[in-house]
């Protein structure tokens, strides 16, 4: 079709604020006026406060309008038809909006730009160049490229991806698997979903490269059931890749075979833990497995398995396309490359912000995120999901770096940043962390299964001023037992939000501020 090309995000976050209705209203208005339009439901640019964002392709590039409501559809269409003309909601070129302009988009380079359903559009925007290069290389050289890039797992643990791949590559077996962890259970995170909805071929290409590198011919994407848009987009893209000869036997005309399927999780936080995920994929109740054996040696159905997060795998194509040195050039210390950071909670400019490691927490929250949405002072920021620490403003100088966060008794996790204003009650947040652990515990080990329930009770006693000093000491003791005695990070990391709340905000637990300062 050669009509006016209009982009309305089909991303779940945009749909939640009316993008589907806006797309329908634009289509109706175009029909009425006889204007031929071609509406593309692309991914989101990740500027969530501007959704639904509508873009029109013009001779000078794309021009954006937003946030567009149904009642604006007719006037926005008129302005768009006038070569991206004036309108009160006109934002100009999206890439000139400072929030987007100041980012370094490597993993998200195509998200919000391409048509997620079109293999041809993906290829027209540099897609499958990474695979083409990988196919020219020895498998071990592909693994080496990933190792030298410095890429670390974006699912939470930050484990070097190249080392994981090397272990699988060097383990002999008749069958190996690539499993993509798309359970994305962390609070305030949505980057995996955005990639799957906005640039699903990047994930497919990354998994295909992983398969070639380690000798795996089958892959599974384990997606949480709460992501129906992502599941639909992935399934469509997988079918298109198969039709286009990029999945199946003889991928891209080579002698390699690789195919993959989507599997839908039933909704348990612990099923994001890699071994519980494997149990769930095998049709069992998702329970954590003791290690060893590592999944790299005995994973899915007892076979060597690479398990990587969506972002880790979706970053692989650009590393192969541009080379390890290009990617490794970004970042600080041992945190190389870029991190797609998700700004959420009580924040003025929520969204996806991909940038090189090293940006400070304060820059992210106050400058880029614009402070709180309520306009009240920021009091606490939780980074890294429900198992991440709460940081006070005093730690806003902390750079986004795995080691710096670990040193401050926190974690980067999957890059979720959730902001709270000065009305937050940190004792309630600590209690919530213990309660969350109690509800989501898989029950396999005692410190987590029993400790989390006892933890809720101890926090209640502290807040009720019942033997406060003794119960505070008991809480610290309990947290140490959970930290060092739990089988997985659900029980092992719950002490981070609890202890950080107690350490940085003792006044919320009933301690007078002057005593709190002395502690
Ligand atoms: C309780 C728990 C939940 C987790 N949830 C997720 C998740 O939703 N997505 C994810 O990628 N990793 C999650 N992880 C981390 C995985 O166990 C694993 O480290 C990751 O999938 C490895 O991929 P990566 O190396 O690419 O990060 C979770 C870990 C724990 C302990
Ligand atoms: S720490 Fe909790 S979730 Fe992890 S294995 Fe033990 S009981 Fe299961």
C-alpha cells in the first residue's frame, strides 16, 4: 500500500492508555476523508508519558504527536497529512526529543521504529547482519566474540554470557537447548516485554546465533502468561522467520538447523529462577533445583542448556554485527555495554532508558526521570525488583554498575528503578518484601519457607514497639540466616530490601531519628 504511513504503537503499555482506539479512530477518519493510510502498529519508543504516540513518515523523516486521544484523531490526521504539520500535540522528530536523543540505544536500536511483524522491515533496518557474520565464523569464535564483548546476563545475576555459552559448547551431547527467560517477574520492569512486542526478530536472531555457537538446534521462549501481546508478536515473528528461511533446516541458506517455540508460564515469580523455569518447561511444578549440576551441563530434559534473559539474547545480534570491541567500548569497570533501564513507580517521565553503565542513580531519577509524578520529594528508590535494596537520596551518587551496587548492599537486577515519594512508609515496604517472599516461596528450603513468615511477624512486633531492640536484633539474625542459608536468591536476597529499609530509614520502624543516626 502506498498511503500515508502512520505508526501507532501496538505495545501493551500504549494499548493500556488507548492506543488501539486511537489507531481505529485514525483509520475511520482516513476512510471518511478518502485519504489512503497505511497504519503500522509498531513497538513503543519507551517514552511512556507521551503514549499513545502517533508518528507519520514524511520526506524529512518521522514526525511524532502525543499523547494522542481519540478526540484528537481527526486533527492529528489532518496535521500528519500536511507533511507532519503543526498541531498542539506535535513533538517533532522523535529522535530529537531529549529523553530519546540522550540515550545509547544498542539493544533497543530498532524498537519503536520497525514493524514487528515484518521480516523484510527487520532486515531493512540491519536485522540478520549479526547472524550473517556468525555464519562466516567458527562456532568457538562466536562464543569468544560474546566473551570479549563483556556482555553479562541481564536477567539479574550479571553472569558473563560468554562463559555460560562456552560451558555448553564444550559439553558433548546429542541434543542441546537454548532457553530464553521471558518470565520478567521483577516489579517495575518491562524491557523484555517491549523487545518481544517491538522487535521480536532481534530475540529470534540472538537465539539462533546462540544455537549455532553452542551446537543447539532447539530453543524455547518461556513467557509469562500476563504478556498476551508479546506472545502474539513472538508467534507471528517466529512464523515469518520460518517462512523466510531464517528458522528451521538450512537457516539463511547454511547447513545449520535451529527452530524455536513459545511456552507460556502459569504465573509464579520463582519460575523466573532458571532451574524452576526448567522444571516448569518440562511440565512439572516449578521448584528450584539444587546446583550442581549446572543447567549448562544438565538442563532442560537433562541436556546441556543455555538459559539467558531476553535482553541478553536480544543484544547478541548487534555484538556480532559491530564486533565485541564496539560493544565493550561502552560502560564502566566490569559492567560493559549498555543497560536498558526501566524508570517506574512515582516518576514524572516513566519509560525505557538505555544508556551505558556508569550513569548515576540521581541522574536517572531526578534529571532524566524528572523527579516524582506527584511533585513531592523523592524519598526512596528500589532498584532491581522485589529483591533489590531501597536507596535513600544520600546514595544518589551511586553509578549504575554491578560492583558499585553490590558494594552498597544492593543489586542492579533486571534494571528496574521504582521511585517513591516522601509519603512512603518504609517499614511497610520491608514487611511487604517478607510477605512477598512468603507468598512466592517454592517451599524447598527452610530459611525461605519459614523465615519469611517469621520475618513478617518480627517486623510487626518492631513497629508495634514490642521489645524493639531485641526484635530488631532478631530480624538482623533472621536476615543473615536467609541470606546465607537459602537455596536460591528468592530467600537469599529478600534481606536486601528488608535490611536496606531498616538501615536507611530506621525512623519508620519507630526509632527516633537521632538514635537512628547513631546506629
Ligand atoms: C526468584 C528468582 C526470579 C528470577 N526471575 C527472573 C526473570 O523473571 N527473568 C530472568 O531473566 N531471570 C530471572 N532470574 C534469574 C535467572 O535465574 C537466571 O539467572 C537468568 O535467567 C540467566 O540469564 P542471564 O544470564 O541472561 O541473566 C530469577 C532468579 C530468581 C532467584
Ligand atoms: S530460597 Fe525459597 S524459592 Fe528458593 S529454593 Fe528455597 S524455598 Fe524455594
